C-alpha cells in the first residue's frame, strides 16, 4: 500500500492506495461529513458493483453510503467523479494473511497486518 495526501473538498486527507482493492473505501464518519456539507453530491445506501467486495446482503457494505466525489487532487493530478464507499470502521471482518492468526481491530488498523512481511 501507498500512503498519500489528497485534497477533497478543499481539505487534505490521508489516503491509502491499495492496488489490490476493487473500490475506494473511506470512513463512515468522513462520508457523513461530506454528504451533510454537499447534499447535491450523488449518493445512495448499500454497496453495488465493484464496491460490494464481500457480496453480503446483510453486512457492513449493505449499510454503507456509496457516493461520488466530484474531484480528488493528488498534487498536480486531478481525478474527477471518483466513487467511494463510506463504511463503518468496525466492519467488515478482515481475513488473516495465510498462516497467521485472525486480525483484531477494524479495517483501518487491520489492513497493514494483512500485508506480508518483506
């Protein structure tokens, strides 16, 4: 994973670029801030398509907020109309790396534990 600072809605946010992920996930509370500040931003409830990575109809993805960010600035690069899923930090469960014990914590703290040691 790569850590980078991106500008969304005029504010800096720490972003993790996971090239193995099918969709962009953000913390639920951050997505809620954006949707309150920008009711005109397109959004819905429940992950669909690539955002529904675990394909569970009753899990955290089904309750998550899916939204379209008008722009993310990464230095001089400007990305337009980026999909994101605002998901609760305590879910979904994170599978361990092969041969390791179950990952404790939430998806924000658990992701680095999934990566193999180099």
